C-alpha cells in the first residue's frame, strides 16, 4: 500500500491538493521567496504519489494545476470574477497527465532506475505543460517556474544558454530529487546523485558559458505619470514630466508607457506637434504608445510610435499578441456573455503584422507592448533582426495593489539574459525597471506610487547568446525524451506475455 492512502480522502484531499499546487506562487514577486521554488512542488508531488490509482493521481494533477494557476493569476479576480475559476479549472487539466506520470514513476518504493527516470521525465513533462499554456490563446507564458529565478545570477546564465525553459527544467528536477530524499529511503542515493549532477552541470555552464561584450552606453529617460484620471490629463502629465528633462543634452531616448496617448496622432495634429516640440527641445527621440481607434476605420490598435523633432517619424509598431479577454475575446460570438460578468474587452483590438526594429538615439531598438514581454520568442526575433536595445511599453494600472506590476517588471530581466540585450521596461503607472545584457538591474525601480521620470545609463552589448542562436532547444529535447520513454513503455507492453488461460 502506498504511504498516505486513506489519511486524506474526498473533499479534504482535493482542498489540500489545491493548496499544495498554489505554494509555488510564493516564489514569484511580490513575496519573491525565490529559494522556495526549489522545494515548493514537493508537497504536491507527495500527495500525487500517495494516490490510490492512476485516475486519482490524474485528478490530483488537475486540481493542483488549477490551484497553481489561481494563485499565480489571483490578481485577475477583480476583473474576471468567477470566470477566472473556470479558466483555471480548464487549464488545470494540462497537469492531469503529469499527475499520472508522477504516480507511475514514484508510487510504492521506486528503485534507482525509476527514481532517476523521474528526475528526467517529470521536469520534461512539466516543460511540455509550460510550452502548451504559453500559447497566446491560453493566456501566455505567465508564471513559468523558471521566471521565479529572475534575480539569481547563475539562473540568468542558464537562461542565456537555454532560455527560461532551461531554468524551469532545473527547478523542477531539484523538486523531484527533494521529494525522493524525503519520501523514498531506497532512492536517496539516486536522489543525491541527481542533485550532484544538476549542481555540476549548472556549475559547468556558469564557468564556461560565453558572455556578451560591452559596447557603449545609451542614456534613456523613462516617463511614468502614475494613475491619472482622464485621457487628456494623462497626456498632459507625461508632457510635463518630460519637460523636466529640457536643458539636459545627454538624453538619447525618452520612453513613455503603454496607452500614454489615447488619440490617433494623424487626427490630433495638435498633440503630434506638441510631441515634436518636446523632441526638439530635448534633442532626442520620444517613443510613445498610442491606444486609439484609427481614423481610417480599421479598428483600435496599440501602437509604439517614434516621434522626432518634426513629429512622428513614420517608424511604428502595432502590437501583435493581445491579452485574451483583456484586449480581445476568443470566439467572441460564443463567449460574448463574458463581458456581462467581467471587465473583458467590449471590442476586439486589432493585431499588427509582425516585429519591427526602429532607429532611435543612434541605436537600433526593438519595441514590445506589455504582455509581449512574457514571450521569449518575441525578444529573440527582435534580437536576430539586429535590435541592440529592447523596449517594453506597459501599463498595469488595473492591478496597482497586486503582485502583477512586480511580476511583470521581473520578466524583463529574463528577456535581457536570454538575448544579451538590455531591456527598458517603461510603464504608465509602475513598476518601471531597466536591466543590462546580463539581466542585472540598472538603477532603481520606479514603484507604483510614483509619478516621476527616471534616467538610466544603459550599457549596450555585442555578441549572440546561445539562446538567441539556437532558440527553444530545451523544449524540443524534453519532447524527444518523453517520446523515447513512451516508445520504451509501449515496447515493454508488447513484449509482456499474455496471462495463461485456465
């Protein structure tokens, strides 16, 4: 009999499983207990292991996954209300096969072979879940386990080699090894061997991974007006803050946050002229973000617009990956009712056609808008197109008193480490932050209670990181490992002799 069966059953077990699945959320900001990530999955793994059969293990995977998603996205509750519970329950199903795999590998008293297989296969299975739920239509890659390690320098080096995916694999592998140490005395030698292997591999990468070269500095001013009621008042506040920089001839680029301009500049030539005057007085370009309906009748876009001394330069980028329910409703004809029970978008925003690299302040920059900074492939694409500086324009004004602003700001550290390109994360209402090409913070954060301008000397870098060069090789490797394991399991099932007839 598997240890623990019968101790918890029915709804009590489900509640405990849901709570255990939520524990990893504490490793992300705002709590930022990053060290907890290395053992946060252990209670959940042990509960799944104690399941009576594979079906119960799959249910425990599902319920724990729903608990994890609810905890990581809890700040959406005021806007989506009960709908967030439904979404968590649906997406939590992704963890059902993982729950079965945990039970299959760790049930009873696994020997050294099964224990070592668990340390390899369970992180691979977890990564497949992260990859699937990273699809934009399922909410995007928010709350990936690897993202909890944004301030751990060895983890940032791992990210430069294999992206956030490699960091997730290492974190989950450490959790599996810790669960074996706690619950399976016969597998402790294997668990220690696995821990030693992970430590040795991480140290080797830390020692031998290439590093970016240093190549000059660009001075960037981030304008953060704070929470301002009224579209025109918000523009005026951004303009006033920017004017405090007049007289400084050393600013290369000024960045405003997402939705900083709520009017189509082709129709509001007065605002375009004011922005052009700002650029002339500063001697630098200004990157604003327009969230408005196009006068050509093509709908509402969120657009990064570069403004020079003569006004808009013609360099612009339309946001391509929109926030589900926040900026569009998937299958709107069927889900139109969602707008009646939540703050979901009443009209779908329009998508841009792809990445754009701009020339500003003597540097090639790659703009991203808000949610897009969560996608590793988008930063990589801009870097491969020649961007030397990545700029994210964001706004989390709906979630000022939640964990969301801090979590969003930390994603920029991972994108910087992955691409070897510094990242400016400029927000309308905080948290604004800047990171160098190693993913290390430059200067101070601008918090959600500030209405101010921050000026940053951003070191530029040269070189191509392994992740930029090879892309998401870690998920492909994990997929291959799981495929080989599935083929081996199928081959054993075929070779197993049929039971003798009586």
